[in-house]
C-alpha cells in the first residue's frame, strides 16, 4: 500500500527553484505595451502633424487664391470705373462737328470764320467744300477765280490755320458755284430728308447735272453719299457700312 500511494517516482531531472522574477513576464509585456504606446503615440502625433500640415497647406492655398481673386478684382476696378467709351457729341463739350451736324447755320458760321481768316492772308475765294474731321474740327476749301485753292482748318475750339494752298494748274478753272448760306441750308434739308443723320461733308462738283455731293453719317456709323441736282433733288445714293 505504501509503495502504491507514493506520488511520484524519482524524476529524471531535478527541479531547481527559479527566482520569482523569472516567472513573471509582466515587465516585458509592459515594456512592449509601453513601447507600442510610444510608437502609436508617435504615429498619432506624426499623423496629426502631417494632417495638420496638410490642413495648413490647404488654408494657405485658399488664402493665396483669395488674395489673387482680391488682387484681380482690385486691378479690374479702374476699367469698370472708367465706363464705356462713347461717340463724341456736343454734350461732351465742343460743337456737334465731331460727328457732323444737322444744323445748316453751324456750317455757315464755320465757313464764314474760315473765309475771313483766309482773306486776312490774302487767300480765299468761293467756299466749295466743307469736311468734318475726327477731332471735332472742320476743313473748308476755297477756290479763287484763277483756280487757286486754299484749305482752312477750323478747330472745335475756334482755332484757325491754313492747311494747304494749291496753285492752279493749266486745266484748273474757277468755281462753278458757292456754298453760301442759302445753298447750304437747301443742301442740308434735302440730304437729311433722304437719310436721317448728320452732315459730315459737302462738296461742289463741276458736273452741271449733279453739282452737289453730300455725305450723311447715320446712327449705326454707316454713311450715305447723296448726289443732288441743281434743284437739290436726290439723283442717287450710295451706302457705305464699312466705316471705322
């Protein structure tokens, strides 16, 4: 009985007591946990820094775009403030001659001023043409009895000067008509009855059948050339829509 109840036989390897600390793996696990926590924290911190940097970059990009948009708006403001360009007119100061005139009295006054100025230099003759210039002035042509021609510029401010003098050639003859006050009034009336606009050019022609050539500027900036007979009847028209 005693031999049957003995708990163990003699072991092949003796059991040696081990230190307590060797049986406790907690320090290693703790170190691993701490190390993992540090690594995770570093990853989180690094990720946070990366995310924060990306957000900062997005904010900077957004600010740059806003700054550029603001700069663009600021630069475009002067153009908007300047307003659209407009065709010169009497309302902008100066006479209507910047785009012609519908007033025959204005034309007659311009011709009279030019005639007096030319005569003061010993030049002149009969007025045979008047032409509106882009700067608002007018040029008036005079023909002397011997065929000499003189052109006088009358500015929008009333300034006058001789533009050109052209001595007569062998084929030149004296004027066949004159742009006197009554003739100018009849020409303007007939031309504007045919085309609603402003007169920019009147020219006397030596053609007895159609002695008056008139140019009328329309509202759409196209022009109409009108030929008038001796009785100021309309003989023909030519529309030019390519005017600059």
